[in-house]
């Protein structure tokens, strides 16, 4: 009975240890939601420009092509950010699995956990950096001009 009690305590400890990475997964999921929404808006704008723009003095072809070029850069950055954050989430999942395997098999996976977690954080940093680059590009190219009301 005491042996059984020890295993339950070990599993409970593993669950407690895995809670930190689980909260990190929640944060990454929220960021992925923001990024995918942004990507869909970029794609919608690109579709609008390619399908519904009649070239006129208000929408000259050069301006439309210029905006499409910027949208492609933004799409690429957002897509890569989503990829890197997804890789980070997958690595965090592997950290959680490794923590449980360590408890279940009684094999020290300290280095594996450390390496996986470090890679996850690096992937997250890369993803967030790419997303920041996209936001910066968007804010440079989109200007909201207000005119005073009469």
C-alpha cells in the first residue's frame, strides 16, 4: 500500500510540475489566435485588391501593386510567426510528456527537458519577433488620415 501511495505522490508532483508549461501553452494559443486573425485580414485585403479594384485616379495600378507587395511581406511574416509559435507549442507539449515519462519510468530526463524547453522559448521568441516585424510593417504602411469636420 505504501508503494502505491508513493507512486500517486510522484504522479501528483509531475502534474504540479507540468502546470507551468500548460499555462505557457495557453498563452501561446492566445497569440496564435491573434496571429491567425491578422493573417486572415491580410489575405482578405489582398483578395479585395486583386478581385475588386478598378484602376482609377483614386486607385492607380502602381499604388495597388505597391500595397500588394507590402501585403505579401506581411503575409509571409505572419505565416512564419504562426509556424514558429506552433513549433514552440509542440515543444512545450514534448516537455510535458517528458516530465510525465520521467516520473513514470523513473529515468532522469533533466537535460532533455532543459533542451526542449530552451528550444521552445527560442521558437517563441522567433515567432514573436516575426509578429512584431509584421506589426511594424503594417504601421509604417497604413496611415490613417483624418480631416477636420466642418
